[in-house]
């Protein structure tokens, strides 16, 4: 088996595992359908941007949560941003954690 075929097989197996374990949902499959020969790196680029943006948003949220007086409405705004981008790429578990996080923020539960 050549290297490209082997990598494709590993990619298929890994994405299947992530869907089976409910890390990814059907939205990720839809995202993959947008990739074609004119944009062979489309999924890679979108997921890379998601990770870059998510890191920034999480760092901002962490800073906001470390303040002596937490502005939960500000935190909720950033969690909504993370939830939306997670849903867009099909990162189901991240999206679901964001929903829980929003509920904690609405209850002003810093321990949650």
C-alpha cells in the first residue's frame, strides 16, 4: 500500500472512531463534502482555523474567569462564539460542553 493510500485509510479510521465516540457529528461529514480537487486542503484549513481561534477564545475566557469580579455576560459571549464554531465544524462534544458552560455562567456558578 502506498503512503497516500495508507494515510487516507488512517484518516478514514480515525474520523470513523471520532464519530462513533461522538466527538464529531454529521456536520463534519457535510464539511468534508465541501472539499474537492480545487480545494484539497479545505477541511485541514478549516479545522486548523478552528483550533487557532478556539485557543484565543479559551485564553480570553480563562482571563475573564480569573478576575476578582467575573463578568459572566462577557464570558457567555465568548462561549457562544466557541459553541458556534464547534457546531459549524461538527465538534459535537465541544459544542455540548459549551452549552453546559453557558448554563453555569447564566447561574453565575464559578465552580461549575
